[in-house]
C-alpha cells in the first residue's frame, strides 16, 4: 500500500535538471533520509558540472551514479572520482567542505550525468562526530528472476553493504527486466520507492516517474514491471527527535545551524586542498524545513 506520494520540485541548472523530493512541504524525512535529489539524465557540454566548495554539518552525503563521473574533493584532503557502481559517503559531522566537478579529461568521451544524491541525518549523540569519507565499490549485487539489485547502504534480502551507517538504513537500486517481480522488505520503520525510468507498480498501483512513493510500514508488498524499470528503495529508522534543515546544514539544534552560517561567512570552515580558489557564498535566503514539522 502506498500511503503518500511526493512530487519533486525541479530545478533547471542549464546543463542538467535536479528533482528534489525531500525535504518537501508534504514530508521532511523517510527513515534517516532528509534530502533526496535525482539529477539528469544529461549530456554535459563545456566544463560540465562545477559545484564549487560548500559546507555541511550534522549529516552524511551519499552520491550514486547511473551514468557519468564526478570528481569529489573535500577539506579532509579526500579525492575520488565517482562512477557507476561506486557509492561515495561523506560524513560531515562537526563540519566539512567539499566540491563536485566533472572530470575535464573525460567529458569528450563520457559527457553523461545521471544519478542520485541523498543526505541521511546523523542521529542523536552522533551529530558532531569527526568528518570522514569513504568510497565503496565492493557492494552486494543480488540477482533474482527478472531482477538485479545493488545494496548501497544497509541490508536487503539478507545481503549487507559494507558502507557505514549511523542509523538503521536501507538504500538500494533495483533494476527489473520486462516481467520482473521482487518482494519489498518490511524490516524498515519507514520506506519509499522512486521510479527513475521505465514502468513499475507496487501491488498493482503504478508509480509515476521521479515521484517518491511512501510505503505502509510492516506490510509485505511486491514491485513489478511490465517493460523494465530502474527503481530506488530507501528508508530505515524513523527519527522521532527534531531535525532542522537550512541550505546545506542539518541539525537538531537551530542555534547550531546559526553557528554554521556565521562560521561559513566568517571563513572559519577548512579549505578544500586542490580547490580553494572559489566557494559558494552563504545565501541570503534558503529553503528550510523541520521534522517533525513545527506548528505555524
């Protein structure tokens, strides 16, 4: 049973589109996930993607590609080229700065860009942990009749990803062949699916492309496709304590976000080695949300 559907807000960045389903007015979180973006597909031109250095606190960023490549650099000195089949997990914790850019030497041969970026909020007691970065390629790949799934984070159908998690999490890409059918695990407090391309149904109810379909808890369901599909499954432990979002900052405490804003404006975040000549300034206004929703 689908209990809620969330239509993304689409941002046209010129070279590609970004579709954001969380946070939204209808819902802020699904399990630990407080931010869900889908971007592309696109064929990049010129310098391609160029996200200048910017800060994060009290969250982790998870980048997963279907096509293309992104160079990640951060203030820990990490450097990694993200490619399909590799998950990049950057833990912001007490504060980190990173940039995301297209590998210039590869744009002529591989100009594609298509993927997901999600942010799990860090749970109570772990929001201010030390920043960290990991890139994982040794992920479980599950094959079944008419289906294949990459377990990006957490556990699915008995297979557990090596990716670090801070709260109970499930995050997976499921590819269905024509006529494919798979059960959806019921172990998560909260879970949702997004149809990225193709056609798919949950217990016979059609999914709309790029919408987030929130599923009923503790209910066995079946994901099917007539012609083939790519579907993202995400969710996990429900957060019952307050989380606030402002721009790139997430925290249980509004005063911590205020401190991060002042620190970024004051130049007190660390620089990104190899990419320190420019940065994204603090916006005058930014989208904000809270979970559970605050009363007006």
